[in-house]
């Protein structure tokens, strides 16, 4: 069924367009033009975010931050290995997927750390990425409240990820 679904949708759209006497080619090229202008608006934001993540990881700041916070997190049962994930996740989803893969390879996919990291990955969002890319593309300049609420939601998700991981194990 999946093999036929996409061609059926395309045929339906073309059929409806022909029925309503829409210039399909012109509409398609207008949509592509709009998509290209959106892409051009998003690229600078993407480059800055990717560079920030690369610098944070390559500099060793993530590891240093984890080592510094480890004594404060240990009484709550939060392993220091997931701290870099908590800091990178609001910035980049692909970087945290890479970190999640690394944690699973180091500790095993069934380990508490891997399960906690997977729950964190699935329950949080790339807040700074969303603000930079989508708000930037939409031309929204005042992002202060959205940033505060987004980071607060991420912090709550990290806390409840810990609760869920302990409860599931």
C-alpha cells in the first residue's frame, strides 16, 4: 500500500487542480520559489547553530561542565554522563542523537544511563534551534518569552525524564 500511497496523493492533487482549472505548473514553481526563499533565510541561522555546537563539543566544555556538576547531581542519582546531553539538546537534535549513540555504545543500550538519555532525547525539544531557525525565518525578533518558556519546559522535561527512568527501572 505504501508504494501506491504517494503516487495516489500526487494524482489526486493534480486531478483536483485540473478540475478547479488551476495552472499546476505555475503554482508548483511559485511554491518552489517560496521554499527557496525560506531556505535562504534559514541557512545563516543553521550555520551559526552548527558552529556553536561544534565549538562546545570540540572545546571540551561539555565534559568540563559535566565534571563540575557531578558532585551536585550525584545525590539525586543523575549520572554525569548525561549532563552534556542536557546542555546540547536545546541546541541540536542531531548532536544529541550522536551523544545518545555514544552513551549506548559505552554503557550498553539497556543501561540506566542509556535509558535516561533516550527518555531525555524524546521528551525535550531543540529550543534554541527552533528559535533561531523558525523564528528567524518568520522574521520574529522578540524571542525572550519564548526562550524562557522553552528552556523552562526543557528543564522540567529533564527532571521528569529522571523520574521516569527511575520509575521504569
